[in-house]
C-alpha cells in the first residue's frame, strides 16, 4: 500500500509540474494536497534523475532581492526526445518532441498505397522517422521512444493490432514488429485516442475532465476522456464509434460488418455511394472527391444533396447517442469534413440537440478543430512521453 501511494504521489507531482509549466514546491504541496516534506523529497529525486530542472523566479514588484532566490520547477525538455507518428490513409506524419511536449520538427510523407503488409508499413514508418532525424541533426539513438497512432482495433497495453484498414493482415503484434525494426521502445494506440491526448495536453481539452473527440477522415473514430484519462475499455480498444450500428443489415463496412456509422459518413463511404449512384465527382484523391461531392450538394445537384443529407442525419444520430450515453462537457470534432458547409452544419448540431435527453441544463459544447495530421502525431508523441515517464518514475 505504501509503495502504491508513493508511486501515485510521484505521478501526481510530475503531472502537476507538466500541467503548470513552471511551479514552486509550495504550490505543488498546496494544490496536490501532499506534504511539503514529501514534495521536497520526490522533486529532489526528479532533479537527480534529470527529469526536471530549477528555474529562478523573477522577484515580484516590491519583493526584496535579498536572501536565497525563489525557484520554480519545470520539466527538463532535454530529458527525453520522442517521435510521434500518425499513419493516415494516404500519408505518414512524424513529429519529434522534447520531454515538455514541445515539437522540435515534423514531416509528412505521402503513401502510394493505403493498405500495406506488416513489414512494408513498418519499413515506411522507420524510414520516415530516420529521414526526419537525419534532416534535423538527430540520430535514431537519440530517441527514447516512438508513439504510433493507427486506425483500427489496437490494444494499447501490448501494441497488438487486431484489425487496421492500413494493414493487410489481422491480429498482428505490430508493436513488436516496429520495435524490432527501430531498436527502441514503441507504443501503439488507436489514432483517435491519441488525438484526444493531444487535445487534453495542448488545446480544447485542457482543464476539461470529461470530453469526447470525434474524428472523420478515411474512417470515423472517437477518443473518450473520463476524469482526465483516456478510456480504452476492458480489451484495450474500447469505444469504436465508427462501428456502432445505425442501420440493421445496412451498408457493408470495410471492417466486414454491416450497418456501421462509418459506412455512411466516412470519406470512402461517401465516394463509394456517389459512384454507385452514378454521380461523377472530380478529383484524383479521395479527399478531393469528397470535397467535390459536397460542392455538388451545395450547387443543388439532387443525388449529391441526397447523399450528403443522409450522411448528416446519420452523423447527428450518432452524436446524439454519444451525448445520451456519456453526458460529456465538450465534444471536439476533428477532420476536413468538419468545415462549415460540409458534414458539419448548424442544422446538424441542432438536430443532435433535439435528439438528446432533455433536462434543465445546457447541451454539451461542440467545438470544431479542423486541423491536419500534426495534431494526431503530437498526440502519439505525448503517448510515448507518458509511457517513458511512467517507466522513469518506477526507476526512481
């Protein structure tokens, strides 16, 4: 019991220092409800291990400069460098990050094919990381770990991928394949979970203990944060929003089942439905074709209008179900389709609000974050940092 309390205390203090940016020991003790003596002992170990550093605090106006200067504590950025990787349908994005979570450099490489063998994808990821390191004066050996976000059913504890649209094979220990390729620790998770981690650390989810991140790109994903932590379920890959059922015996999803939400609102589903309906949509890439479809709908082309209208209704139904199940404070919508006038619209959000349980309180806040793959890669880097920090704390 004492050991567990000590481990929790170390984690709490390190998390508070990270969240605060820079903070005095007395403030850690007061805010974390931990004795000053314990804070002093634990932070001394952090300093000795090189995880944190002391920063002199500038005296406030009217404060004497005599005596020992007051100091704050902050994470030591140089303590660890990690790579965060986002595997998308048509690209691999990589970011290098220091221990504070600050991005050092980033890259994005296009993929010629969206589905690869296990070895081939591992090789592509390895080459992308190695190229970014080389171009910016780092060596692969400078990295403490790599975090990887990939779509599909991923056991984050083991790095085992049960299914991913990016891999030809099912039930692959992809984490071990990458570790053998890179020679350093590798941590895998579902990409939407890592988008949620990025939001919790850097953007809309800061100081919001309960929120959801819903993503639409080639597929549909969700990251759930409950009481400040990402929820992954009993099997490690909980809450596959895109594969919740919205129609009995409905459209065939790429996961092999029918009636999944993803089969109606994802990029590939919209393009496929337009093709089956005989609608000509311009564009060389799936993303360009989706934008062309929405443009046609805005120009009142009947078939395009029907496809987009159905997608919005399906999405509103799915979001309303999420609100009724989780009662979140905030829902963050991520992806190109979230731009105003595409699948996201005020009418769609009003449809969600009309379908949720009515109480004498406001509906959750909806925020659109139409960002690129760098957000996902930063979430993967944060995941790697958390895992490395946890391992470091066990050694102190």
